């Protein structure tokens, strides 16, 4: 009987150890750097102007920008709807934090097939996108600082493009105003 109790005690100990060893790992959490993108969460309206240049004649624009954190806070997503002299344009923007390179990877897709891929840097109240903008099969270098007001409720963006990385041409300028939190969809 004593052997039975010892055997039973060993079996219970082995079973308990096996159960503890199979406890699920804690769920991953978004990198704290992603909190820097909180300034883009919400609903913005904007007015501005495309400048005449290699991408067209330019003209006035108005638009809406809706930003939100998605997929458990691991990604930022924005949707843009813009109207101007060239008609209506829609875009989808995705930002993710790359912990290996310690930077934000940025991608943008427009409904005319244009794309942007690059990085986003955040320094104080200034967010700057730099990378490659592909329009109608032609690649341009692109940079755009968005300078936010101290209250983070408005800002000015000034985009530039370049074909060679040396000479930069103004592409557009816009004034953004945060009007309310992003609507629930």
C-alpha cells in the first residue's frame, strides 16, 4: 500500500508539472513605439493644393482622413477620401513598427494604382514620410513632413517629389484639422 501511495504521489507530481509546462505564453503586446502614432487617430478634414509639376497641372483639393489602430494595436490604418480638379481619389495607408530596424514601415495604396512605400519618422510634433512614390509606372522619391500644432488638433503638410534625389519639386501643401474621433465602422 505504501508503494501505491508513492506511485500515486509521483503520478500526480508528473501530471501537475506537465500541466504547468503547457501553460500558454502571455499574449504579445504592441511595441510601445506605436503609441507615437496616436496623434493620427481620429477624423481629420483638410484643404490644400497640388502644385503643377511632373504629375500634372495641380489644383485645389479637399479631403477627409480617418485614422485608427487595428489588429490589436499592432498596426495603424488610415483611409483618405479626396476631391479635386482631377476628380475623387481614395487611399489606404498602413503603418507598422519594425523593431529590427527601429522604424515605422509605411505603405499607401491609391485607387488609381499609385503606391507609396517608405518609412515614417516621428520627432516631437513632426511626422515625416520618406520613400518611393510610384505613379503610372514611374518612380519618384517622396518626402512629406506633417507639422502638428502643440494641441495636436491641426497641422500643415508639405509634400515634395524628386526624380533623382537631388532636385526636389513642391508636390502639394495642405492644412489638416482634427474634427472628432474616428467614426466606428
